[in-house]
C-alpha cells in the first residue's frame, strides 16, 4: 500500500514538474545503467538566487524518496557537496536548516487563500518588506514538521532560498558557519568563486549535450567532436 502511494504520488510529481518547472531548474528521476528509471531517486539542478554570492551558479541536488513517502519527506543531499553552514561534508542538508519558499499574494487573512496546502497553519509564517510578501519556512528533513502536500517544485524552490539564508545557531558545518557569521566577506568570496566554477561546468555540460544531439541528427558525422564534448561534461562534477 505504501509503495503504491509513493509511486502514484511521484508519477504525479513528475507530470506536474514537466508542465510547470521553475525557470532554469531541472529535475528528473535517475536513469539506471540498464536504461530504466528509478522513480524514487531524483537528480536536480538549482540555480543560485539572484542578488546573492550564489548567483549564476548551478547546484546539483539528489532527492531520495523513502518507502513511506509522501508521509515522510525525501532525503536531501547536495551533489557535489557545497560549503554551507547547514550542509554536512557529505552534502546532506542538516536537520536545523529552514527551507523557505517565497510567495506573492493579495492578503485575504485566510490560510486556504494564502497557500494551497490544507494544513498550511503548521508552517512558520514570516511577513517581510510589505503586507503582500510572505515567506513560508519548513524544515524539510524533520519528519515532525513535514507537510504531506509539499511538492518537488516547492522543495527545490525552498532549497534555492536556503542557499543564501543559513541558520547560524546550529550549523552542520562548523567551519562554514563560523566563516559566514564572523567573516562574511571571505565567505561570500569563496561562494562566488564556486558559483563561477559551477556556471562554467554547467555551460560545458550543455554544450556537450547539444553536440551529442547534433551528432545523432547528422547520422554520426563529427563523432570526434561529440566525444570531446562528452569529456567536458564528465569533468563538470
């Protein structure tokens, strides 16, 4: 029963993502060596939030959905790991990380109109900047605060905001937490350098895929160029 619920929900998530994925994001179930798809593991890419040191970068994320999903949240890991106060050395998002998704709406005073989740009152609501700007924060890796209606899109949008809004009180990476809090300029410079690196890797991977598609369309002519492009894409990690 749990497996059936998990599969059904993930099929819906995949269909909805293909229809309405956020700009510059990517997410898809993992393709296995035999060509089949592992619906329970998704590989995603998140663009860095604008106006932050993470801007222009692209950050890999793996979502592993447990057998009792959607009653329990997915396991979230940055792949490769990033230097962030709330991300462990292996890339796993720490339990104290508050992942937030920003919404703009006309304030109505009712939860149902404010956000589509029926149980949205469980979330921490923080008003900022103006009465029309709401930030909804959820601790995705804490099963006690997980909402069953949370979508893959909202998880990834939350992760994007999370990059630039760390929780300094309980860091998963003490070195990153200390640098971000006590030497913010040095931390920002380190993040910007990494963002540039990921941007270059992302561009190389896209060029490799484009060359590969062109090679297929021309019946194998220019195969050497396709192989070279593939090598650049592999080195992007």
